[in-house]
């Protein structure tokens, strides 16, 4: 390309969690996950609706796109073929060597074809494949706004990489330099998802359920097994193939071995009752994950010398592990971006292409940005498809009115402003409830969210009063960190304290979300407590509601009492 691209579209597509981001002259115009618009959770379809919205928002057409940044590099998969010799030399893994080499080669070709297919949609654009972990690194580091930090990315697989330690530098043109890499088959994300599946939940979706379940088990029973199966090394970790056979990128190859099953329990069917053995297995898995993540964080501190850490990749959504790293005091501050998983690589890939071009404009609009998707302010509301619903307009007193209803014990959906990036609702697509209401957790799980009774609910708190209730000691704007709680929290808001004595915390400042800050302040005036339960506006198995129609469906078909939708109070 003989000129620096000014319109760069970043894509995560065809794998899972499809998403799109748009940079125009270095400015992030927006980012949205396709599931928020298509209602298909974790969709891997091409993010057509997301792209249409972004281009519409910028007043552009497909022909105006100069570069498309894709979040995988096909050629990098090919390097795994010669590397499978290691596996062929061992009697434990020999039978997987050929299928593994074949699988990686197939994915290389498939990724190349996908990149070409994307290119055909944008006639003037050059398609630039970006190394997956580089996209993760840049998405995390650029969002931090720091001029320098360590960057740790831990996921299931990016081409061949599963773990990278890098150093990030510069705020105007964020760059990262990878210092250490761990390649597959040593993959923490692979192990966690393998055990999630073994326990009867969907891998790639319900790992959070296993993390919640872990608090109810005793890790002692399987501690020895996981110490052996996931072994620490001076620079990282090693996964024992006797328990977790090497990944084959094709179906029909189990992720756990016969030995793993013999030493733990048979696979649990989703309808089967939960037993102590399942809780203990989850507890041991979670404990080992935390130990490995802390070990990697210490390694990142040693290798980079940095006092700050950014964490990205799917395993960064394991908020208890992030809390452990913060508690250990390895770094002065830890940052996890709002979308640390694959969806967020759409932003990271776009930043990579912007950096690699000769673009003169600095990057803007990325630092601490999380409300990046479509907004429906001012859109007329049509309640015809939901005959039981009624609405009334609220004026400027919406925050006070909402706080009042919550203080009276109502469970309310909130749909306002631009949709959040990432897996957690942060106050724009939320379900809110008073943590002081008796039985509120049971009611939320059984009649509103339709999910397992042991699942905890996260608190949002005024940032300036967080220290009264939580021991984290730093801001947690994106609900990505589990914090210990104070005696005051146990006494006044026990509903938000999980069985392991932690809460997945969201701190709210006025600059981050003025409306939610106002609601929390008004609720505190009424109740003395600046804390609300905040969970995502959806029901189990469905994505967070990205459109008014999705939100109205959620109200009509769940135990929600009301919905505050862009200044309108909707009830049934």
C-alpha cells in the first residue's frame, strides 16, 4: 500500500465471539460483538451487522475501507507440522502426531481462505492478518492508557502460542514486544475448558460456572493430580499428556485421557445432579489455575522489570486469578481490558495495522473506553409485539426514580447509552437489584436469569466508597477482578459475598458512567449502602441485550419487575 490507510476495520470472525472495530484516522469509532445484534451467543458468523453499524456510524461504505485487520496469521499454523515430531517420539502421544500435524495444516489453509473471503467484501482494502497474541497484547495495553507495562496474555490457542509475556510502551502509538512465549500443547485455557466439558458444561462458554462452583469444593482431593498434570517450570508451565492429550484441531479427539477419568470421575451429563466429586474437581482446577497465573505474573515482573501489568486472553476473564495476582502485590497495579477474550482482538488487530502503516495520526479513543457499541437514544419505542407491556416517560429524575424502585426491592433491567464491550454488563445493559433484599440471589437465579443456584452476583460500588466494603485496593472498572470483602460488607450486603469470601467487583466513577454514579449515590442516600447487585441484561444461554427488542423480550419472558429503557419506565 503506497499510502497510510486511514480507514481500518478490525475483525474477529469465523472462530467464536465474532466482533468488529473501526479506526478512522487513528480514532476508534466503535466496537461491537455480533452476538449483541444477532442474538446468537458466541456466534462465529461473519459480523455483518457489526460492520454495517460501524460503517454507518462513520458515514462510510465498504468501498471506503483501506485495510482489514484479521486476528489470525494463517502461515503461523504451518510451523506446527515439523514441531509434531516431538509428539511422535513419545509413546504416550504418538497416536496424535499425524492427526495433529494434519489439523494445524488444515486450519492454516482454512484461515487463508477466510482472509480471502473477507477481502472480497472490501474491494479497495488490503487484508492484513495479525498474529493472534499480538492482537490480544495491543488490545490490553492500548486500553490501559499507560506509557509502559508488562503484558501477559494467556488463552487456549492463538496459532501456536498459548501464553506470551511482552513489554508494552508508548501511549500515542502503543507497541508491544514479546519477550517469552509458551506454545501448545502447554495451554492453561485448553486444560480449563477440557475440565469444564468433563464437568458437563459447554467449553468456550461456561468456564465461569466452573469457577463459581470451585468455591463450594475442597481442592485437597485432586490437588496432587493437578500439581502433576500442570507442572510449573522456571519460565512457565508444562501440561502432562498422560492427563491432557495434545490438542488435535479436529473433532473426535477427547481432551482428557482415560487416566484422568480413572483418577477423577466419569464425565458428568449436564442433567446429572452435582456431587462433591464434581465440586472438588472444580476447586482443584481453579486452585491450580490461580497458582499458574500467579507464577506467570511473577515471571512477567522478572522479565520486564515493570511495576504495572496488563492481562489479556480468555484466561484473563478468570477474575479470581486476577484478584490473586493483585493481592500478592507483585505489581503496583493490574489492568484487564473490558474485552480481554477473542472479541477484543478486533480492536488489537486494527491497532497493529495502524501501527505498522506509516500513519501519522496517533491512536485515540481506546484508552479506558468500554461503551463502544450502538446506542438507541431517541429511537421511538414500539410495544405492539409485547401486548402486556406499558411505558411511561421519566424526565430528568430518572436516576432518583430508579434508586427509589430498587430500594423498594424491585429487580430492574437497565438499557441506556452505548452497549458495553466485553462479557460483563457495566451499567448500560444491566439487571440491577438491592443487595439488602432477603432472598434476592435465589430470586435472580431462579426467576430472572434461569441459572444454577450456586452462581454468585457481582456488586457495583461507588469508587470513592469501595474501601468500606472491599479490600482490593485499586479500581476495578470492568468487573474483571475478584476482591476480598470487609466485615462491613458481610454485615450489610452478604448477598454479594460468594462462598469463597470474594466478590467480582465493579467500581464506578462519575467520569466513567455519570448515570450509574448518580443512581448509586441516590441509593446510598436512601439505604446507607452505596452498593447494588449488577448482572447482565440477559437470561442463561442468550447474549447481553444489544437492541431494545432484545431487552423488551427479556422483560416479557423473565421475572424482571421493570425495564428502564432510554428514559422510559416499561412494566408488565
